[in-house]
């Protein structure tokens, strides 16, 4: 298979976008990516759309054809398809788009992720989120996503002595980063005290330990790495694309304090890219809940098991720390429009590796990683990126 | 890219499977395919799951991880993903699975399609079906899928003189074929009179012009063609895989009487496979509505535009006619569990090309085609198959 590069990136601001529909924001992110790449829309040969739940949220499936249509490409009749893997839909869409170029089937492919979550009532959101867990074993018993992650957090505290303050240091850091990102849903810093005093969602997790409900879209243009020189922007090489699954239900796993799909996918990705965890300069991690970031930076091999909490509290994952984690603000502060998240992670890494991340720029960032997770780790997708 | 073959097939009976959940039937079809291929489940390297609307129908997304888990593969942590393109989800899943093998990324891949439609009330089904159309331009105005196809039928009658009897000859033929298929939802022949006297759904289409609401699953095992000899069954080569899109809304198209996505996808597929329409011995066509089969056999080039109706009434698409169309019974009689349909089409073609289609066997079938359509033609996926 041939090497693949990102030649264009685009996104919308994430947030409660009351005046924009799913098709508006999908189209806007796509147009931004086309413009960034300096190509004509007609050069796009195929579309891969990451989306988790538009059927439930806005009664609309068939988003491949929809995005092609509303991007003005319907006369070209290009192949377009929606990819779904719960919260990892965007990362999986990138993986399928990557494969379409790596295989030689297509030369220029657009990968987009989009989700419109605010068109339903707040009461409907927990059921939509639980569609990424196991409804027959978990949802039916009343479990919600925050309650499942709360169990993981409580067990992590029991086994490794992780503290409430260590958990809280994740959203504090991510809001600090989000304050530097004009596309983030929340662009303000918060204090440790704010997190600790926030209303409890599922003990020990409070409101500020949980990513918000968001609308948003992001898009990438991919091309063969050996042709990347002819496009407008510095190309970012996709050095590895790996995915792994686990049991859908948390209760069927050996341990509550690790996500094996993260370990398997990242181990594969490191091998393919020929790097190891300490080579990663900047990483976008799936902090759907504060405990998820702590477990992930352990399972990715950035820190030893049990050291994720202390490392975060000590500032090792801040910008220009040991590894710069969630410079975008992460799911917590940038926002988490589910199917868009995995694509937005790649957009942020590309910005960092281009050296165009403004005030949140990581110094001399050469190697980046994204981790996109579905449910409680039923699916994980890891990509590794390099300056070409 | 390397050549790909089908080395195993499996399905469940289609119908109202009250006693089985989505995970039951997905697993059963998968196990049947594994058994047919004579492989161990552990040899499967990746899963591609075609499903249209489990989020809306059973509040469950994340079907890649779910099927991997309930097939007993969770300990292998293999990549698994759901593919969605409305009614063409199964065909698109086959296309992505094909690409995973053709590219060299994987050697043995399972493609499965599954849908469980009978867990919701009859009142909810039209909205779920319309999620494959354009909700913002069509659904919001009260359009349903049958009403859109009825408009296509009425215009086809106006432009080409297609008659009510010609439309009715589609379900008459397909029920005749379904009566020979033990996996079909409806295994009984019907008369022309039954179709003509059936209650009107959307004039000119009656109940018998519309595919039913179904539960069901189907699965395929794919492997590189050059390794196919080491498996249990006669391998069936995938000679072409092509997909195309069109506007999501019918009203934005130039013509109501053709589906351009069918023309574009099939033209590409014929070129790739090095065949032309008259080389096709057996075809599974997306007869979601009787008019859809008539338009499709024209747009596929089997008959001139406007000749689809007379050709069907004259028996040219019966088993061992000019081209044998929907020998399985098609969507009308075999059933249409949306995401399963495209995979079930490939299962039927493989049975025919293996010479194992029992009483509905097409004599000396060498080249087969499947056409899987999403919505009113927003997506079309065409595969061409050959005896290896």
C-alpha cells in the first residue's frame, strides 16, 4: 500500500449551533478543507462521512449521499458512504478514507465528520449516548455512559490511589487549552475548585468531568504522499492507522481500569509507524470523561499504569510537557459532536505539525497521535501523523 | 490491487423473527458463513457490518463491536465497523470489505448485513424508511418512500406507456421465485389478479408492489482470489465493485424515470469486469418497489429505456429468461431487512454461480450482478461476480 498524506483541513466552531443544520455544518467544514487544500471540489473522488446517530437525532440516515449532494458534487456521482463506530465514527471514517487512497483505488478523498446533537431534548441524549454501549446488558439495567465511566473511575481510585484532584486536573488542563482555540465550544479557563464543587453526575464524576453535548463538523482532504507536493499546504503524513474492538459491555471485561482496545490499536500503530510512545510530541485523546483521558494516557504507554492521574496533576500533559495532550481543548472544552470528534482530532494534529496552532503551538512538534474511542472502549482507533 | 473471492456464505431466513434479536441473527448468519467456508472464527481479521437504522429501530449503534463481541471474537480485538448508505448499506459494506482485502491490508474478512425492523410499531417504519430520502426537502412535506416511487412509476407510465399489468408482473415473478427459496420471507406464488386488486399504498402502487418489513441477516467471507483454492467451497470471484451517488431528493434530479446512480455505478462495474450487460446470466436487483426493478433493468442496460415493463411481462427476466432477475425472490418475496439486503444479494449470486440454487438454479450461470440501492437512488452499489 502507498503512503497517504493530509493535504487539507477544515472545521466549524463546535458548540450549540442553533442556526445551522447538519447539512450546513457538514458542507461548511468540507468547503473549508477544499479551500485549505487549494483544490477544486471536482477533484474529490470519494467521500467518507463519520456520524454516530443522525438517524436517532434528526431522522436522517444516508449521510454519504447527503453530504455529496449539499457540497454540490451530486453531478459527479462519486461514491460516498457513512461510517459508524459510536464515538469513534470519525476516526473510523478516516481509517476507511485512508485505505481508499493507500490501496490505489482513489487519489483524492474527503473524510468528514459531523453531528447535530442539539435538535433533541436533553432527556433524549443519554439514550443516544448509550447506543454506543450495550443496550441489552447495560442500557436495559439503567446504566448511562457517565455511570459506566464513574465505575471505571472508582475502581481506578481503588486500585491505584487516583484522587479526585487528579481527575479534576484533566478538565482544568483542557479548558486552559480550549481558551487558546477559537474553534472550541468553551474558550475559558476553569479552576480546580470549580470542578470539585460542580454538581455530581455519577460519583465521583461531576459536570466538569464530562464532555458536553455539541454540534460541529470537521473535514480532511487525503492524497497519496508522493503527490502531496503539488498541493497548497505542507502535507502531513499518516504514518499509521489502526483500529481494535473489545466487548461492548463493560461487565464482560477482565478489568475496569484499562481499555484493551486502546492498547491493541496503539501497539499496532506504533509498530507500523516505527515509533514508540516517547516519540509522540502531541496527542489528541478521547477525554469523553476525565477518567478516560487518565486511563488512555496509561494504555497508550505515555505513563505507567496508575501514573496517569499524578502525571496530569503534575502538568506532564500540558502544552510542552512530557507529551502535549489535548491541545485543542479535547472533547471537554473543544466540544464532542460525536461523529465529528475523530476527524477534529486529526485536524488539530495537522495544525500542530504544520506549526499553525497559534498560542497553543507545541514547540518543534514532529510526531502526533490521535485516539478516538467508541462507548467505553468497544472500539478504539489510533492514527499516528508525521511532518512529511 | 489484488483479486478478491467469496469463500463462504451464510444467511438466516428472512421474515418476522419475533423470537430473535439483532445480535442473534447477525451472529447466526456469521456462524453459517464461517462454517460454509470451513475456517475457524479466529481466522477472521476484520468485520464490516451493513446496517441502516439500528439506532432508530432498537436504540443500538456501534454494531461493529457488537457483532464482533457476540460472535465470540472480542478477545481477538479485531477492527470492526458499521457501514451505512440507507438501503444500500449491505452493498457498501461488501465494497469496503472488498477493498480491505484487495488492498492487501487483510486476508480474511467477514462482511455481514443485519436489520431488525419488527421491534417498532408499523407507524414508525415510514419515518425510518424516509431517513434514506431527504428529510429536509421530502420528509418534511409529508413524502414517504412509496409515494416517491409512485411518482416515478406514474411518470414512467406517462413517458413510456408502461402499464399497471407490467408493474404487477414484477411481484408475480418474484413471488414465483421466492416460492423456490427456503430462506425467503414469502414462499408462495401470487397471481396478477392478487396484485391488481391489492389495497393501494400510493397510486399506482399497491401493497404487492412494495417490499415488506423484515428481520434478517446475511454474511460473506472474503479472501484473496489466489488463496481461494485452500478453502472448502468453490470460490466466487468479485470481478468488480462500484458505487455512485445522486441527489438525495428526487425533486433535484433531471428525470424521474431513470436512476443515474445505477447507470454510473454499473457502467464503471462493466468496464472493470470487462463484460457488458448481455453477459450477465443472473442478477439480484433492488426491487424495493415494482417500478424500481423496471427502471433498474433499463438503467443497467439489460433492456432499452422504456422496455423494462414489456420485457418483464413477456417473461424475459424469469429464471432462464434473457437474464434471470431476482431468483431469490428479490426484496419483495425474499424480504428486505434493509442493511442485510445488499449482502443477501451477493449470497444468492454466489449460490447461483456455485450451481447450488436448488429448484431456482439458472442453467450454466457464469456471470452474476447485484444492484443495491439506497433511498430513491441517492446511492447505488453494483458488484459483478464470476465463477473463479
